[in-house]
C-alpha cells in the first residue's frame, strides 16, 4: 500500500474484482487481524457472498443479505461501525443493505449497492471518501451525484467508480494525476476521467489508475516513477494513455506500484515495480513495459451464449461451446481432450468453470 501512515512501509495488494481463472489464482489474500479492545465472544458471522477486500490493516466482506462486515485496524473509522475501536472479530458496517461488492483502500473502504449507488467511509485526508470534506467518516457516506455505478476500485488514497455507460469517475488524492481529471489537484467529490474510451473494468494503485477498455486493451494514468503506467517511460500522465503491447486482456489488477493484466489465452503480463519479484518474470528488475509472467497456461477459454454454439481457438486448441453446461475440446486429430481438463465459458460478466467429462 506504499508508505504507511503510522511509519514503516506497507506493500499489500490493493483490491479489485478479478474474474477467477485457475486454482493458481484463487489463493486467498492473507489478512492481518489486529487484536483490539473487544474480547467478548461473538456469534458466528452471517454467511457471505464471497466478495472480500483487504486494506492495509482491515478487511471487509459482503454478507449474503447485502450487508457489509469489517474487522481489523480502525483508528480512522475504516470498519464503518461508528467507532475507532479495532476489532479482531467481524463487525457490521452501519446503514448498509443491498450491497453487491466492496473495495478497500489503505485506510478507507467503499461499497457498491444493487441500485448502482456507492458508499465510502474511513480515512479522508485526501478526500477519498468523496463526501466533499477531508474529515474522516466513521460510518458509510452515500456519494451524491453518482448513479448507475457498475464497479468500484480503491487505491491507497483515492477511489474510482465505473459507470454503466463505460465512463469513469475518480476522487481523492491527486498529487500525481491519478484521478485522470487533467490536473494534479485533489478532489473530495467525484470527477470525470477525461479522454477515456469505453471501459469495462477499473483498478486503482498507490498513485496510479488503470482501465480495461471494451476493446480488450488497457490505459493507465497518474504516477509513473517506476513504470507503473506501462507506456515505456517513467513520465506521469494526467490523462489516460495506452499500455504498450496489451491486447486481448480480460482482467486487470493493481498493487501499490505495479499492474498485471490477464489475457484471454491464459497468459499474464505485468509491469512497474519488481523490487520483490512481483512481476513474476524470474527477475527483480523494474519494467516500464508489460512482460510475460512465467505462468504455465493450463486452461483454454471459449466465448458462448446460452442455447447457441460458438467456436473459438484458445492455446491452439479448437474449442466448441454450447450453452453453459457442455464444452467439447478436440485437438487437430479430432480426439477428445483429456477428461478433467478445465475450460471457461463467458456468460454475461462472470466466468463459469466447466470441466470436460
């Protein structure tokens, strides 16, 4: 997450919704649970929808009925329970019902409602809560003027929302231009990201932001000291700029100062800081351009619609997909693929795993 507010360094992954692909990418994010003042036993938490986000020292999850529960560090209200008391147990975030996703920044969090509205709470020194002030919010605040939100992303000290029409809004700290507003002036209210082509996904890092476009390319903006914008330079940008060499991307995710893109063929490309080997290329050399992660491609992907057949080629293997339940893969000799091989079929937004029988 970058420089820690209370001293030291924190380099935890920032949150974004990434579609599941292989077991290698389904590892749960490790959570730092800080023991607080509450020591009484708690009832078992409500069953969750499986949507979880981790910040610098806190974690939040969407409950099955649309509420949000958080736990961990809470000096700035990042648990959203109306207090500044740390909790080693999940506590209900106030006022929230009907939520469908949650994102966590370094010391704040945001939630996306079923109605397309957005709520944020916690540390607000950069305006990342979006309430028009720089005062910490101990309980969720519904952002006015934001409608038809389809996704949210939180960076260290800024937040972004993707709108259903493919545009984006960002707010919070903007010292490096990470809001994409054309200036380096921070904003405590959402601002439109200028010159951004139609977008399907957005992710926020330490001082940068990236968008996955509808055409499966990626554009980034903001700080670029270590090449996190992926444009081959270390020059920051106040507006979105294309990441070089990216095509066929299906998902993106940001760390504090690096970014990765998942490709339709199962490959992964990363760029930016590599001080800890986070680019996965076998080195510890920073890269201002996407490099190939040394990941074995163990799956193929086909696009299909219910009740109709579609044919795609993934990893050199022709894949025929019918509906959501039947997938047949053949090699060049028309022999069936080995039983148990996993494929993925897109149906609207999620990826549904299908296994060859």
